[in-house]
């Protein structure tokens, strides 16, 4: 068990019973949070309201946020004292995770997505927020226009951070307390993904429990669409192919095998 300080100078204790869900932004983080919440709490479906709002589980999972001096913004209840698993989520790179958490061998589940899927999900979230905030110009930006801006460096850090985020966790893929999940695999067979996560967490699911998790969470793509039901955008196959070709070049430059990240 390790201890760290949060922003209010309250001791924060970590144990190998804690769980961190890590990913780059818009990479099935919410889906994974929902699955874990329902695995840990058999009655979670009734308490989460997942049918009405699949994002509800996010409210049960505090984000790890680090201030400039690498202290926590707040303490999180539960944990080592009463042996209750706590679920954290973060978009931080591996190198920026709390040292005390790493030293305590917390269970870390990392979900990665193809760059074209990250960009599309980011696009949907941005135009949805723009529409809600009355930004008509941004809300009507096409996917092709958005991709062109991203690949041409509208946000130079975005792409570099994507590759660096993957690299940090990928180095630890063989660690016993780290599980790596590929979003594309979860979309193809999300039931297998649920069982994979349950096995990693050492949780045996009864048939009815598994069926509830399977039904409630759907696959990550359907889950995302349900969370953003007000947005109707067609994926542009040619644009996504262009992203995939560009991504293969950049993955190679970063020392990552495109075969693992572009399929």
C-alpha cells in the first residue's frame, strides 16, 4: 500500500485493489468504465440507469487529475481501508501516472483506438458541443474539413500526444497488472471483451450477470452513438483511408508496428 498527497493535503492511499482505466481521449473510456462498474457491482444495472443514460457510470469514476506540482486535486473515498475496489480514469501518459499508484501495482486497463476512430469521435464531440453552445459555424464543419485541419497541424500537440500515449502503455503490455485492449476487437466481439476484463479483475461472472453487462453496454461503437444520439454524422470512407495511410507512416516513425494499431 502506497500513500500520496492530494491537493488538499489529505493522504491518498493506493493498493493493488485499485483500478485505473487509461486511454487517449475519445478511445472507449466510458464504455470500459461502464463495463467495470457493472462487473464490480452485480446490482449496478439498477443503480446506474444505463439504459436511460449509458454515460451514467462515468459519474461513479473519478478522474485522476494532477496539478502542476503533481499533487492530487482531491482524495477519493473507499479503497485500502475497507478493501473496496476504486475505479479511476485518466488520459495521462504512463509517465505521468502517480508514482505511488505504480509502486502499489494498481490494476491498469489501457484501451487504444485507431487514429481514424479517435479523430472521428473527437469530431463528433466537438460539433455536438458547438451546437449546444450556439457555435453554428463550427457545428456545421464537415468531417473532411476537420480532418484536414488536424493533419495540417491545427493542434500540433494532438497527434504527437496520441502516439506518445500509446507508446508509454505499450511498453508495459507484458506486466502482470496491466491489460491492453484494442477498441476494434471490442467492437467485433464486445462479449469477449467483457469476459477478458472480468478475468483480469479476477471476477467470475454468473451467466445472468454476464448477460446484463453484455446487454447494457452493447459494443463501444453503439455505446458511443447512444451517448451522442443527437449527432448524425456519416463517416467518410475516403477520408478515413487517408488518415489510416498517414497513421501507418507516423506509427513506424514512432517505433510502433502498424499491424497492431491500424487493423
